[in-house]
C-alpha cells in the first residue's frame, strides 16, 4: 500500500464529495512529490503597504520551481495543480497571512471549473482562510491547449469573486489574445521587459504601451522581477504602483518576508 499523498492526508476526514475529488483522474495519478511553498511580497508603493504575497512552489529541500515542474506529467498534472493550491492556502494560514494570496494555476489541469475549485474552497474553509483574498494567476508561458476552455475557467473564477491575473505578460504564447478575450483584474509584466528598462528605450515604449492599454481597460499592472532602484524609479515615474522583486524581498520558504521599503522612502511614493 502506497504512502498517502498530501491531499489524502489533508482531507482524510472530509466528506464523500471531497473524497471523490481526490480520486479524480484515477488512483495512479496521485502526486507523491514532496512540495513546500515559498512566499514573495507584492507591494503597493503608492501607499507603502503590502498588496499580496505570491505562493511559489519549491521542492522538499527548497529546490526551485523548474526542478519541481520537471517532474510534472500529463497524468499527475491535475493533482500537482490541486496540491499547490491547497498547500499554498494551508501554509499561508499557518504563517498568519492576512493579505491577499496569489496562486499560480495550470489551466490545462482544470478539466471542469466548478468541480476543480472544490478542493480550493474546502481547504480555505478547513483552515479558516478567507477565499475572497485569493488571486489566481494564469501564466502566459504555458501553451494554452484550448483558449475557449481557459475563458470558461476565468469567467467561473471571476463570477465567484476571485481576482485573476495574467502572469509573465509579454513573455510567451498569447498575451494580447488573452487580454482581448477576457479582462483580468491584474497583469504582471514579464521580467524580460522589466530588466534594465531604465536604459532600454524600446522596452520603455513597449511597457508604456502595455500600461496605457491596461489602464484604459481598468486593469492594474504589477512590475515583476524588479531588482534595481533605477528600474523601480523608471517604472514608478511611468505610473506603476504595484511591484514585486528582489529589490523589495526575495522569496522565502515557509515564511512571509517583510518588504524593504528603502527605495520607496528614498524616491517617494
């Protein structure tokens, strides 16, 4: 008999409907990769406040996301996605998180939105985490197999009151198409656009255009991967107020790192 997975242990005393979710996609699809969660703050520079923490998957010994994702297959993808959601919520609650919690999800792992959200809601209820604080990030870097299906997922999540975001905007497969098909609450500029933007005029024009479009659509912009004061100042002067990156805090495993506000204090909100 195999060792119970994290989800099986976490929901061991849950009702039949939750047990059914655990058996979804077949017994052989259970995930037995040990995972932990790291957290990185997203800051609101205009108000010098915490906007959210993003949950970032790590291996048992702190291995990075790429190492973990290399073990994800088509057969265990559903359980990997569900495990990350539940583990993020449970860990955040244990650490005392009261701000928003941003969770990355794999759209190709969600076969039916209403069913696949059950474990997320059950986990929030079990540990006493407010589900209205959840943000679901859809990464642009993953090739979307069925755009209509993704739109159904996002529509369902928004109808439930969850905030949604396009992560790595400008990095990959379908950013502008995603933006045209649905309007999330947030977009997160890809690190490739942010890196060295203070001295790269072409990237400045591209980012200024993205930011202007987002504003017109009522979508907030997060500058992700900000590492230098110069990058921050250029982006802040553009009008961006939400930031994430090493300049403020590095991710920490099973901890909620506090932001370094030095650059905000020196520059002014």
